[in-house]
């Protein structure tokens, strides 16, 4: 009994998501709605099986999946983007007049469309230090972080192998080999 859905998510565990809207890439109407939502990033991502989003898309419904913040934590900036996005969509669809409260994308600050992304995972277990901020644009070769042991016997620095945007950052001080450290998106 709905036509449009906004599904709100946070990052899991100790991972912080910068505000973003995830959409299926081949739907022009949902891309337009994502632009109206006015999140800093629009990320093309496939709907995963057995999720609310996939179930609704299979029924022909339009779904915006908002990602922001991390579990069990409140962030004023993420909350502001999420609430403002809903106001923008409700106004755009003509459900309520929010003329005095809407925000519009600007030429100086449009949503950045992320066409591909990848996770950087820990190659070692140890103490993790991030050298960058979530939401930040990084150039190829920039040092992203390091993992070291608690005794100072080793420290491994890892770098970005291409230009991109940091969509998610692990905030845990200790990581295990294979843990997700950073999610980087590419235009």
C-alpha cells in the first residue's frame, strides 16, 4: 500500500557511514528522487536478496536506502541529512507543502554519484589508526591508515591505490585480519 519507501540504516558495529543514498543504477526516477533527497553521496548498489529493499523493488516500489552514522550512536549531521531528505521527498511528491523547509542541491555542492566502490580490509590483526576522515576525497597514493602491534615490533601503513571518496570508516581501535576498515567509492 505504498509507492515510495525510505529505508534508514546505520553502519554496523564500529563502522561509521557518511550520509549517503543507495539506489539501483538503472532506475531514472529513483535517481531523480535521490538527487531531491540531497545527500552528499548517491551510491549505485544492487539490492541484496532477502532484504526489505529487494522485496519492495520486486513489487515495483521505489526505494531510497539511506545509510548514515553507526550503530548505537547519534550524530547530529547524519540526523539532519536524514530528516531533511525526508522533508525534501515529501514536498517533491506533493504530499505536504514544505516550501519554507526544503533544501535543493546546488551547482557548488551537488550530490556525488558513486558508480563503484570497494572495501579495504585489514591484512593484519592489531591496533588500527585511520589517517583520513569519513566523507573525505582521497587521491591515489594517500596514506589511509596503519595497523601495528601493541609492542612496536611492526607497523604497516596502507595507501589508496586510486582517487575516491571515503564512504565508511571503521572506528574500532583494534582489528582482526579481514575486518572491513574503509569503504571507498569511485565516480
